[in-house]
C-alpha cells in the first residue's frame, strides 16, 4: 500500500483500530497508524495534510 491507496488504507485502519472513532483522530496518530500497517510501503515524508484528510474521510465512510 501507498499513500495514494486511500480506500485500502481506510479499510485496513477499520480492521486494525476497531475501537477508534476516526472523526476524532489527530493527524499525528493517524500518520503513525498508517505507517505501521502491515504491507504499507509509503514514504513517511509524503504524509501531507491533504492525504491524511482523504484517509480520514474514507475511514469515516467505512465506519458508517
């Protein structure tokens, strides 16, 4: 997975962080959780606010 795989990342976060409400996640925690996902190979320096917002939005949709 890469940063651009927003939906795949959101699905993985739904599975690995089942007790977390993504509406209240700060970007520092979100970035760290994504970087620690199994199979994630994205460059840690490419985790900009826009991509984190997209991941958070997709995660919220997955939870609904």
